[in-house]
C-alpha cells in the first residue's frame, strides 16, 4: 500500500489555508457501511465512485467509531464528544438536555458564516436530535428527509409467493415502489438542488448528505444484484462463534430476526446459525446495497463538478459504524469487533490531496458501476477516530480547532475529545504510530445474550464494554455500569478479550480473561 504523496506539502498546505479558508464542505455519510470498498482492499466490492474520490484524497485506513450504533455514533462524531460525555447509548435522549449544551460541527461552522444544510440521515432522527435534527442550532434551514423513507419497514418487498413482505432481502423494481422512487435517490436529487442554489452565493456552505444504505432492509434497485452472482459469493472467513468468546461480547442480531424472510428460517436464539445459502444472499445484498449507494455518491460528485464547485469544495466521506457479515457468527452492528467499529474515512482537499491532472480532465467524472471496473486508489495507515473529524475540518477550513476538553466537560459548550488530524496533510506518512489509540464502547443488559442485548435502553444497561484498539492489538474489558449515575465500577470486572491484530486481523485467535477475586486472570488463548 502507498500513501498519497505531495511535493513540498508544507508549503502547499500553508498556501491552501491562506487562499482557501472558509470554503465549502460536502460531508457525505453512509449508514452501516463497513470498509467494504475497493479503496480499502475489499476484493468483492464494486465502488468505483468512492474509489475515485479516494484516489484524490487522504484515506484513513484505520478509522473507528466510538459506538457501533447509529444515534450514539453520529452524536459523538458531530459533537466530538465520546458516548460517556454525551450520555447517549441508545436513541432516547437529547444531549443538550440530558448531558450538556455541546456545540456541533455544523453549528460551529454556522456561527462562522457558513450556510449549513442537512439532507437524509445525518443526526439520528427522533428524540436523539430533538425531533428536528438539531435545527435551528446546527442548520440554517430545516433538515430534509426523503418522503419515501416512510415505507422502508412496510410490506413492499415482493416475495417468491408474489405477495408483499417486510423482508431483510428486498431488491425491487423501483418503478413498482410507492412513489416510484427510493430514499437515497430522493436525497441525491435534493442535494443536487441545494448545490445548484449555492452557485452564486458568496457565503461558504456545509452540505451534509446522509445516505440510508447499506442499512437494512436491503431495499435497493434489483439490477445491482447482477454485480454479485450468488455462485461467486463466499461465506465469511470465520463464520463460527469462537468457543472462547465471552457471552457478553456477543450480539444476537435481533433486528435481523424480526424481518419476515428471516423469521421463516426459524433460527435458534441467540447463536443461530443462519443457513449457509441465506448467509450468501445476505452478503450479496449488502455488497449490492454498497454499489447502489456508491452510484449516488458518483451522481453527487459529478454534479459538484458540473456546477463548477469541485475546486472550492472539500469532500468528506465516512460512515457511522461498520456491520458484521457473518464473522464470528455475527450479523449487524451492536458490538466492539473491528467489523462493527471500523469505518471508511476519506478527506478530499482541493489543491492539497488532488493528484495533478490536465486542464481538460475532470476530478469526479461519474462512473457507472454496472459497466465500469474500480479505479486505482491510495491508502494512508493511521489509527484515528470519528471524534477527530470536527477539529480536523475546522482547522482545514482556516478556523480555530476546538481546544481539548478538560477531564470533566459537561458544562463546556465547545471543546473536543478527539485529535486534530490536519497535521497529517503536511507530511508523507513514513511509519505507523504505535501509540495511536482508538476507543469504542458498547452497553449490555446482562452477561449472556438477551432479546435486548443489541440495543438496551439506558435503564437496562448493567455492563459497559470498553475497547481499546491500537495498530497491533484490540483489548476489550467488560465492566459493571450504573445507568442512574452513569458510573463504571472498575472493580466489577465481567470479562476481557485480547486480539493480536497484526498476526490475526480477523479476530480468529482470542485470549480470554475472566475475573478472579475482582482481578483479571488469563484463562487460555485459542479459537
């Protein structure tokens, strides 16, 4: 793998900050997207538009979410505060009331003259963002949600019996769907409309576009399945639940079990397994959903170019968390495993990360994934976190990055619990920093898998799993948690896990620790 290399980068970066400060940002978020992209080395993925973006960007190969579920992760990233500071572990509290009146990234930009806009899923809708997507704090205009999303969980998937069902696997003829469209198609159209309206406006803009896919159900245009023939699909390389895995670490993928087509399988609780032929179909549909989402990214970037905005707009692409595709017998998110916490993070900065091109060449020509192969790509190896995004973008557009938060920061409106990564654009990455650490966490209601283990309500949380990820290893410790006081009991140790990543990147070998007289003692290592 090679890094993006720029000549005289420090001088270039300084010139960029002086001449480009307070310019536009296009902030693109996928939902439940793991690093199943061509630019992240996935040999199955077909993601030419995101790969093309990556080839013109700085790509963080090892970026991690702070909690592998939508609401807590998005709130954490946009406030640059960790879940223990936002006190949001489920979907049912608003951080400004429940924890502290923290400034968000779009709010900070808005206070410095930016016109801020939200399309699709950026904040988690509902209570977690005050039923307004945090408007008017974060946005200059009310957030847009695609009307067709209301049908996402309805019986709109035609089954083999010809009837409509609320299925997990839901490849459709778009013309037969309510309104003849799908949510991400509508969001792309709205984003293009908003971009068009900014052409003659002197104020810089921050446009956040949140695509719903590849989140389940896999309600996608049926033609994308043709990219991934079933006879070419394979199972996860480690499809069995590790024998030594502490039960508290396992999530029983309840949201998948509720779908009509999965219920028919009569899969045992909590470990399954799902029949192998259906596992292959899930993997097929997930990759197809990624390609469908990639096409929407391509449409958006192509329009950015056509409108003459590509040279004055920074582009950020990321996801709220990953998604298990059968690894360890796991599906969905809701865990501390790498596949659930690792996300793509791609930052395109015009004039800094852009590879030199001829005048007539386009930066983001649209690539039809149904007819074109993947583009070449570059990668940069760093351990980083989603809480780093807020201070990094602030710095890159010429604003003062928020100062580091004090140890207790509930009354501090503006600060960051992440790191400012702007310095990484100033020099070529020569080696991996072994001291860089990413922290993730996940709550559980009990030591063993329960019906509510995937997403326990705050009042039901009894255990918090804290996971530390370096380039070499992942160490997870499961501790007693009091939801009334939001306090962890460091003497109440339930279990521990240690994975050596360099030799075992897919978590096949596990060293398990159990508590003995309130201290951790290694039991054994194995699969």
